[in-house]
C-alpha cells in the first residue's frame, strides 16, 4: 500500500471491478491494524501446555524452547540495525524473541476462557510447539477462532480437519496409526472367513479416539468389532481378563500405555494377529514381554532409528553443545525442528508480519528441508495441515532390547 509499482515479473490478472474492490478492502484492513505480538523491538510467541501433559516432557520441551530463544537473542545482542533491500525498502535484520508459557489448568471445557485471557494480556504473533496429553482440540479451536498460527505442537491426538488453516502438525498421531491398521486389516478381505477385531484401550486416554476411528473403518468393511475398555466405571478389568475374550483368528489392537503393556500376560492368545500403538507404548522402548515381541505389529509413524540417524546428528549436537540433557528425544527433536522452521520463514518475511503470509511461506518451503528430524520427508500445501503423511509397521529384532526393523514399506493411508 506504499504506492510502489510492481515489478514487471509479477503476474498480472484480469480482475473485475468487484474483485478489485474486495482485494483493496482486504489490503486496507491489513494495513490499518497493528500486528498482534509484533513491536518495533520484539516478536512475541506463546507455547501452550495442558494440565495432563507429562511433566518430564514439559521440561524437555521448555529446555529446547528457552535455549533456542536465548540463541536468537544472543545473535542480536549488539543491537538491531536496519537493512535495505532492492528498491529502497527498509526492514529490520532481526527482533528479539519473547516466549510466553501458557499453562492451562482444570478440565478441558475451561481452557478456551483461559486462552482468551492469556491472549488479551499477552498478545502473540504465533503459538510455537506446545505439549498436550489426551486432549488438544480446545487449543486448535482457539487458534482457528483467533487466527493465530499454531505451529507443530507435541500432541498425538491432533484435530483432523484439512479445511482449517491456522494449525499445522507434524503428523496425525494415533488416528494415523488407526488408519494404518485399518488398511492392513482390509487387505485380509479376500479371506473366506472374515476376522473379528477386538480393541483394548482406556476410555479416558487418547487410545479411545483411535479405537473409535478404527472401529468405524472396520464396520465399513463389514468386520465384527468388539471394544473393551479397561477402566469401565465400577468394573475395572485386568489386561488378562480383557484378552481372555479373544478367540482364534481375532485381530487384537492394543491402545495402551507402557504401564499396561508391561503387565501383559507372558504369552499372547493363540492364533491371533496383534497390533500395538507405537506412539502410546513409547515406540522401541515399549516394555513388551518377549513372546509378544515375536508376534506384535507395531505402528511407527517415523523413520526407524537407523534411517533417521544422519538427520538427527544436527539437533543432538546442538543440544550437546548447549548442555541440554536429552530426556525425550522425540519431543525435543520436534520442538527444535518447529523452532528452526519458524526462524527460517520469519527471515523470509522481511518485516511483512502477516500471520497468513507466514503460514503460506511454510506451506511453500517445508518440502525443501533436508533436516526433517524423525520424519523421512515433510511437505505441506493448501488444504494439507499434516507435514508427514505415513508410517511403517515394525517388529523387534531381539528378545529384550530396543532394536527394531520395518516389516512394511512406508505406508500412506
């Protein structure tokens, strides 16, 4: 809106008078308002932690966030100087980064009001990383409602809505795992006798949502489905009791945490096919009995350790040099990756601090990243909000250790 003539390289479009009026009104609206969370000296960001988030993971994430922000601010300690681009446009080389940690409390139905209060008292340009437990949807809805970018939170139960715009995730979490299992089961459709699906979960954990998603897919495929919650009110079940309901040829899907996995009976039921959520059982660190390791198909929505080793050298070296203890490699790697993506794309904005522009830049440039952490590749586009699209099935290759190997190609359900 400065009156500068566009370069001849810019594309030209034939617009009607009404189109021009709408476009002009939009641009004037953008120029008329100060950008929330942006001052002459500082960029403000928030990270959000839910009350059911694991305290150790919370600290692991904050260690990375605080150090990354400190590094950014150390770089500009000598002062902020303007830079001139071609055409005489002046923009700042950098601004200080300020992190606000929004700790939510109480039940999820009260989080929206808390977030509105945080935003009113501490306006931010974007939400970076963050940590959830079994619920993330209220944060997602808050960011959509307030048009605040929420960039790559650490949650295994994101909101599945490709039509939303302001929330970006690394992957679809346990819903991706459910879809992977569903596709694997549907390949059995040619069998003369269709198997029965038996799922075991806890109703107050994120496995309940995954089990519901898989059940819906099973019913569409005309498979009989049995849902068993271990924490049915007034009638809690042991895992052994739940597994006693399995019958030969059943497909058993376990949506359980390590504490439950460690209490599995010594041997699985005879002649059943077993699927296990890698995300919920702590991936290759799952405390699974030896006999189960021989038969379980574990969902693994990342590259296995041997395949991601090269890409992990940089973030792990960064943490080592800065004396950050690696207590949760996945959370810390994802947090570092989210910060790196944000830093790169903010540099390309050149003082054009428009939230939608930031998101569009990430959409456009993410697939060009070589360092993608746990993921073999990342990519976004309009209508895509999940940067990594698939996963492997893996099995354990030794009785008691963490070594794993893929039993499938990379699957994109």
